[in-house]
C-alpha cells in the first residue's frame, strides 16, 4: 500500500500563525508519518486471515438425522420461517428436492459456477468465488399448518405437532409467529448464514415465501482452568445451558431428542420436534435489579453459574440438592432452575436439548434496547418437553424481565441418507401410499 506523505508546510507562515511551539508538533507529525510500515496498525483487510482454519470446518450433510441439532453449536445462528406455495404432492416433492440440492452444496462448499454476464449471477457473491463450508448446517422443519392445509399430508401429522398457543406472559406478534417451514442456518460467521439464506430465497422463490427471520449469536467462551468449556452467557448475563443434556451422548439423545416408536408415523422416525421462541429481554430494567435478587430469580450465581446451594468455589456443573432445601431457603421454590427442572424421578421425561442464540435488533420505538433470546429446543415429545416445562414456569419472577413475542412449533425432518436421497423423502413416500 502506498504511504500517504505529509503535505509540505511553509515555515515562515507557520511561525507567524502558530509560533515557534508549533514546530514541535510538526516534527512529531512528520515523525509519525514516516513510521515504518511494519509498525503501522494492521489493516482491517487482514482480519479474515484468522478465519482461514475455521472456514474449512465441514459438517456431514448425510446421516440418519439432520445436522444442526446435536451438532456442536457454532457462533452464529439464523432461523427463518417460510410459507410454502405448492398445489400437489409432485410440487411439494420438487420443492424438497431443490432445497436438498442447495443445502447439500451450501454445507459442503465448492466453487460458484460462472454464468454469462448478461444474466443474473448464480450466487450473491457474499462469500466470493469459492463457498467455504464454515461449519454450515441447514436444518429443515415443517409446521402444523402444512399438515392442516394439504389433505394429502393430514393423516401423516406427527403425533404431538400443534400450533403454538399463547402462554400467560406472552405478547405474541402475528407477523413473527408460526409458518409452514423453518430453516435453521448455523455457521461460524453470520455472513455464511446470510449467504445461505439468500441462496435459498433466490433458488426456491417459486415455492417459498419468507414469513419472518431472526439472527443470533453466541459469545465466545474461554476454557476454564480445569480445561472444561463453560456455557455461554445470555443477554441477562447468566450462563445459559448449564443443565443441558450431553449432545455427544448418543443413547441419551435417542431418549431425549429423536422420535422413535410405534406412536409416531413411520416416516417421522429419526426426526424431532423443534420449539422456537423469540423472547424479548428488558435489559434496562434487569441491569437496575440488585445482584442478589437476580441470582435468586435464576437460582444460580451470576459469575460462576453454580447453584445457590453449592459451595462458593463450585462451578455451574454442580448439581443442586433440593431435597436438602425443601423449604427453599437457599434456592427459592420459584427460582427458574428449580421450576424448569425440579430434579424428581418424573422430571427426566421433560428433558430437552436447548440450542439458543442471543439476538440484538437495535432500539424499539420507545427507545429501549431490542435484545433477547432466540430460544430453540429439540425434543422427542413436544408435549412432555417444552410445553410441560413452560407450564411449570408460568408465573415465575423472571417474567417481569422477559416477554415472549414470537416463534412456533415445528417438526424437523429425518436426515438425508445419501446423494440419491432428499429431505422429506419418507414423508413423500408415505403420502403417495395413501
């Protein structure tokens, strides 16, 4: 890069106008201008160099389950809801095949094809001529409305799939609720997700119309002294996910996440129920709340994440002992963690895998920060999972500081077996048999 030279200064005029003292300033300025290039601040163009390794990270697209569910959560997430425009099983299948084709390319990466400049480009160009995988996952789920609108799908509705209803503390906005389909995009960089979103919108405009979209992120977390990785913090400053089941434990995921068994349609085996909740946080009010009250509301210490009944040097992995605190003197009976998971023999059936992201969307019309949680959970039984837990949380003290405003319930399709398979193939096969 060519160095910009300092302009020449007329010494006589300088002395007249500024006095001799200005010569020191001028000398300092000239000395700064002549600093060797290697001592100059790094240009912002060098920033992507640090992303070179993570850009190569690739998540397998094929398998019995879709990626992006038990897959390790990357830094960026985006959930988009779509209305589906089809009139027959043939068009529905064509939509799913095209969606699979684009998802397979976007998650695995590759060279963007060239096209006649007189035609629209085949790609947005957001990631350049080579699409890096960047740990991209694309997870597709269907809403209850699909099975309600299309009579050739109605008999195949997953057992627990339903339209999300309003809980007592909700203030649901119609424009950001429900939908025929959600697509969850996850990647290391937000630009990777947006590139994939635009690709889907461009290539499937015949079939899909965007209904709503929310982006989120997860703050980076440094390893703890013992080598473990603490949970990331939400916008209320508390660690989020301390009691999450281990997504690397396959037998546990078979129990908690993946649909199986005779009660569900055969085509749905290997899928899972997805609950999405857009939860506004009243951060200004929260930041003025005493620390002790914040910790009693959650039932955890804010800095360490440890339960309130644990020793002072405990970590978030410590388990609360509610049997030794039956009156709630240490952990209040209405604390968030105690209501969400009372840790009784029966409450194991209410486990779910949470995969949330923090979102920030500027300022509201009333001048408040528009921040919150893009809550996403996966469970084998929607009723026993998210819905049961939320019913226990109704009326909790935390409601003073949060307000769910959108989201919906969906069913994440089983995985894609190989290059010849496509998303929802088992559903299409079942529909043609009716």
